[in-house]
C-alpha cells in the first residue's frame, strides 16, 4: 500500500523559466533518476526462476525502505508469490505493504526509543528465517540510526552518548560509521550473521562517496575490515577518547588483546551466501542532472562527485567556480558562459564545537557561504546555486536545502539579520528562511547524499529551441510520490 501523496509545493506549467525554476527542475530530475522502487524491480527481474520455490523474507531499512518494500511485494505478487514475513523500518510510520510484514518508524538523525523498538523487532523477525529461505535486505541511507541499538555489551544511553559526540565532531560519514558499527547491534556484518542460514540478497541505495558498502548503513551484511585498534586510534586522534563511555573504551582494549572477539571479517562463512548490489548512487543523480540540463540547452559538466569536507569552505569553492564561469570577460566567452551548468555531488560536514549554535544543515550552511561569495564577487553575473540533500531533509530541519544568488545575502540583511553572524553560529536555516531561499520538498523516500547545481542565468529561447515554458516538464505534488 502506497503512502498518500500530499502536494507540498508546485511550479505552474506557465511559470517563467527563471534560474530558480530551472534549478528545481534539475533537482527533480536527479530524484527521479534514483527512485528506489523502479531500480529494485529491475534488479529483481534478474533473479533465477527457482525463486518461486523459496520462502522470501523482506527486511527493508532506511530512508527508501517504504518504496523498496512496496516494489518487492509487488514483484512477488506479479509472480504469484507472497512474502513469508519481515519488517520495514523507515523515517515515518506507514502502512505495511503486506499483512505478513511489520512496519516501524525509527529515529533519525540520532537513534532513540523508536530505533530500539525497531532493532528488537528485527531481531525477532530474523530468528524466524530457516535454512534455504531467501532474505532480501533492502538497505538505504539512515539505517545506522533508524535501527540504532547497542551491542548487548552496552547500555542504550551509552550508545546514544557516543552517537551524539560523533554527530557534533565534524567527522565524515565513512569515519563516523567505522566507529559506530563497532558498538551497534546490527552494524559490521552482524545482520548477515543473524541470517546465515538463508540466501541473503542485499540491495542498496548508496548514500556515501565511493559507494563503500562497509559504510552504507554501517554495513550490516558486509565484512568489517576495521579493527578495534583502528577505532581506538581514531578516537584518540580526534580527541574523542575521553568523551567515549568507559565501557566502550574497556571493550576496545579487550578486543585488541583477544582477536576472537572481533567483528565478522572477510572469509567468514556467514558471508558465503550473501550477494550485494548497488541500485542507485549519487553519480546516478548527477548524470541525470547533466542530461536534463542539456535538454534546456546548457553546457553541463560535473565538477566533482566527491564533494566533502567543511560545508562552508565547500560553498565558497563552488560559488567561486560558478562566479568565475558566469563572469567571463569577453563577449564570445560570456555567450558560452551563459549556457553553463556546473554540478557537484557528495556530502560535506559541519563541525559545531562546544559553543551555542543555531539551526541548519550541511546544504544550508554550504548555500549560505556560497551566497556570501556571490554577493562579494564582481563576476557573479547571473549566477544562481542550489544545494540540497536528496532525502528532502537537510539536518534536523524542514528544508531539503536552499537556492541562492548574489542578492540573497542582502535579502537576509534587509530582513534585519546579520548573515555573517548566522554563518559563524551555524544558523543557516534561520538566515536563509528570512530571505525566502529555502527549498522545502518533504521527505523524498530516497537518499544518495547531496547535489549542488549552479547555472549562469535562465535558458534563453534559443537554448530551449523556442519552446514555450508550458511545453517543459511540470513539477507538482509530493516528492515521495515519484520514488514509490
């Protein structure tokens, strides 16, 4: 059963093709390309015919859990089959796609009581899987938190304390999950261990740079190549050791002394019947933006698919590149620059520190820093930039991100705010909201990290082949609908 679609925003079919409208359509194209439901159905069509003789369990966890579980159930029904059981754990409580499957909502971005409940339900469900059954693990971004529960050796409050420390540290997601999976119930190959009697098919929507399966969702069905010594050294290097619960520090020392206590490694028999496949990634989204931008007549190019590091610094770099392209000096070069679309993908970080801070997310902080650069640049003619998370939720806010240009900084000032102070205090949401720059899409039911797109003005009639705006694609309704 699909979740109801509730319109949250729209672009009218006769709206003028300004830069903001173009960027929204490019973002829309990115999301459609990574819709998890269609991607999973295409993968399932390649399964061997003897699947009809198997009992199939569905374990869907993450931001795309709902559309992926729906797609799996619909595919089974098309073959005259029904799931033997399983669970769905997503961002929201939604109707189950089948009576045999339980539905849960976990907590995100930090695990909470709902995550603990979902993690326990997963334990009970996996215990019912028998030898020769099929277990489909449908994994997407947010999994680490949504089923965030501690290894039995630790208390929930200890795990949550560690997660909070890591969240505020500014560590990239790869390093963060390397640490987190060490102490959780399902990370680091432990789900594969629980399902070792079955044939496990792990279908993944990647939300990390490089599509590292150990990092995605903390690798519940992947061997853990890290060691306790490596985890300890990272915590020490980033001055997080003293902030780590004592029980966890003792555990690391214990595992260093006794390697038999390590997490499951490559070559462990629990992985002999596990298959893994990436269905969609950030690069999939970026390629779709390029294709759509070319339809609009832009000369589009991907600047980077590994955008990382400090969000504000990344925003400055992206804005400078865009301004330099848009503000070309000679008429001939300027004409080409007017058709430019620059694209970045990845995931940046925000280091909050110990002091008080405001509200925002990495995309909003990137956008606010970019707005400052565009405002002060003498060559940012026509430059407009979008920075959004593909999951529709940037940080703990109601926005996917923002769209800014060289006027945004002044608009924030006219609203009575000091944008420089807001940037320094990580209060990007409040600042950008004052300027009407936020893009609110609702949750998208997918997640392949972030996209940053810059254009040098709206497309001209010549670029569009003299099409009228009404002939261009219309954007309406909820983003969730396109991903289901």
